[in-house]
């Protein structure tokens, strides 16, 4: 028998409600479990709530005892607490729970008076909810919280249309941190090192952050929730407002908790059950779109940089110098070179110059008065020119939810240094350069906890490689976009030595350089550096640096090839040279299957060795 607060004004009616709730087994219902975010406990029998805030519970044992929490919640509804700036009546604080329990138990208003909730009602009136849209922001490698992409909700108001959609409110769940190191964020986030919480704000601010500042395309998935479901979702979001959750990078992240909000609105969805170990944002979007009858339509909102690239593609190359000078302040809007052009051409150049100047301003976080004045001058010049149609950016052929699944298993047969081997590679997340590109960002690679086991027929299967983290970003440069390309990986790799052994070495590898794109190809030049640690090395370590080049091309939509070469001079620790030239090809068999053929020649501590490998890649 659980204890209940002593402020119940009608003990007999409370006892009746508790008895009826037990008779109906309400505490075992999925609706109650969703409202309290109960999930099976990993370490002991029973349930535990994912909420980590004492204020989310009415019972001291509410985090792990649904029955106690339900009875304490019923008792709290008898409170006569009046709303103030610092206090709410429990009927208002836990509005979604009150609504559900009232519907199941049919509260008698004479014995359990219903409280007015001015703050909740005013908040809901400001939202004016009529629809729910799931937003996916594409991956952004320079933000540690968004390397896999990011999801949030938009609450669409009754009186909004496509022209006023930016005025809607957005609901975001994220870790509360200013951490800028991707490695630190990922490591701390793996172990719940940050507090997470829900926040709500204007959607246009999120569009500005993602589309304008971070140049991330947005996908808007408009969902088909009924008015009653939307109302219950809004009530639950109100409950979640001040609630703290421990943030976990892979599972209890932005996407996972948004799915739990959908489950409160429509308990039969059971979306979070699909993500026991990890919740990759694109996979959670896929789970939503696969629910029959839930998706209404999808709208693509290209980033400001995507639109700008399309604008620049329509400008004659001969006009690029003038456009750059206008954007950078080296030419004025009344330049004689503009006057000699047709009005439509002048409009296109001035508009593109303004877009490029805005892009530079955002990239440099430039808030100077000089830049603001230049932008105003370009806007005034554009306003005096003829109107033109908006630049049309084609919707990509595949949405993020239509790409390959993020987990992958490789079954491989190979031959290295004259010996045959079999290899199994497992990768929980998420995408590499040779994976099918549909639905993913071109030139980006993010992999976590890639593990390879190899059996060469002499020692049995053993660990060949373990890389907790590998990131590679190949961003092509041109006259206007001067991005750097870079890479980083860390882990353990088995390295053959001259004495015939092949110990596991701890390895950290990184590089920075430049990439250029033409058609379906990307060429890259980098300077790379590597540090190896092993007791098998002289002095226990070896560190070096050197150049690397690469060329990636798509001969057909299903076929991709990548040729790479590098040479490292290990000048510290055990001194030696290491070089490699490799050709890797992938042929797509379907969304969840591909073949990969690799040829490599490597020379390092054990001399020169050839390696050939054929693998079947399965995405799941």
C-alpha cells in the first residue's frame, strides 16, 4: 500500500478512485507508462522512468513504481493550491495526466473540483495548435550535437499558411551545454554527462540557426494527428517544460524524446521500442514515416547556402569578379559595369551579391556596422530593379528517411601478403564515403564504434581494428565557398611488424586540406599526421606526418570509386616511412545491400604488402 499526501480533502472519494484505478489496472496501461516515460529497467526487474527530475513525480518512489505514482498523482489532484508565479496546482502542472485519468475514472466535479489553469490556458492560446510537423535538419559536422542531423517539432497554428509558417513555434530537446569539442561532447554524452531538457521558441529562429548560420537543409514532415491527439501532446509538452532528463548521445537524445511525445498523443505508435540502443535522427524519422496514415506530406526547405549555390550557377562566369567585389565592398551598387547590363542580369547579380555577403557575414559572425551598411546598400539597389521569379532549388531525389539504414555488417573475403582471410566488420552508425549516398550529405563520413574481426586460418578470429570514432568531411571549394576538408579517427589497429608479429596499436590520425568538385567527382589534397602507441615499438611510440591525395568519382548512379594515396614520414619514436595506395569501389545492389571491392598496396614496418578484399555490405 503506497502512502499518499495528506492534503486530500475527500479521503473517501480518493480511496474510491484508487480502488477503481486498481480494478482497471490503470498503472499497467501503456498510456500511463508513456505519460511517465517508463521503460523496462536494464539492471533489475520492473520499470524505471527516463525522467531524472524529482519534480516530475508525486511519489518518492514514482521513478520506478507506476502504481505508487498513480495513487500519489490522484491524491495531488485534491490540492487547493492556487496558481502564482512560483506555484501551480497539480491539476495544471500535470495537465496530461489529469486529462487521461479524468477520462478513465470520470471525476465527480462536486467531490474533486476542477481547477482553472490561467498560465497553461494562456500558453496554449498563444500556440493556437492545429497541426504537428517533424523537422529534420541535415547533418552538420562542425556542431558536435548535430553530426547525425537533428530533429525538432513545429506546432502549426490554425491561422498559418505557407507564407506565415515561420511564425509557428518549435519544440526542441537538447543537451544543456556550450561544449564545442565534438570528441568531448560524444564521450561525455555516451555516459549521460549532460542534462537535457525541452525548450520552445519561434520557428524562424531555428530556421535562422540551421538554414542561415549552419547552412543545413531542412525537411518538414507534416503529420496527421487528430485535434484530440494534438491537445494531449500540448498538455504533455507543458508537463515536460521544467523537467530534466539525462542526455545520452546515442539513445536518449533529441530524436528519442520527441518520439515519446508522439506516443503520449497516440499510445499505439510504440515508436521508442524500436530504439533500445541508439536513436539516429534519420532512423527516427524513418520510423515515423513508416507508420501507416501518420505522414501527410513532406516539404523541403533548402538552406541559404543551397539557394545561393543555385543562384550563382545562373550567373555568367565573366561576372563573378564584379559579384565578389560587390559582396566584399570593393565595388558599389552604382558601379558602371552594372549599368551596362540588362535589368534582369543586374538584378540577378545584385541579389546574388547580397546573398553571398550574408553568407560571409554569418560564416565570420560579423556584426560590424560596415557589413550591415553594405548589405543595406545592396538591398536598396535590388529594390530599384525589376522583380524576378524566386530561384527554384530542386528537391533531392531521396529524403533523409529514404537512405540506407545506419547500422552495417560487412562479410568479406580477402588476401593479404599471400594469405587468405575472412573478415566480419560491424558498424553501429552511420555512413561512410563509399556507402550509397541517397539521403545523406555528399562528401561526409561519420562512423562510431566500427569493429573488424579477422580469421586468417592460423590463429582463429581476432580483433583486427576498433575505431570508436571516425569523421571525414570533403567539402569542395570554388570561387565563393572556401571550406576546408578535414578528417579525424582514433582507435586500435593491428599493424604487421618486421618480426612477423602484428600487435594492436593505439592510433590517432588526423588531417586537413582542400577539396575541389567537378561533376560527380571530388579531388582532395591533405596534410595528415599519425601517432601510434605500442609496447612493440621502439620507445613505445611512433609519430609522423605527410601528404595524402584522393579522388572520388561516380561512373554511374550505382557505382562509386575512390582512389587514395598517402606517404607518412615517422620522424619521432620508431623512425620509418609508411605509404599506401588504394582503390576502393562500391556497387549498390539496393537500399540495404552493396558490394565493395578493395585493392591496396601498403609499405610500413613489415615491408610492402598487397591486400585485396571483396565484401558484401548489409545495412540494418
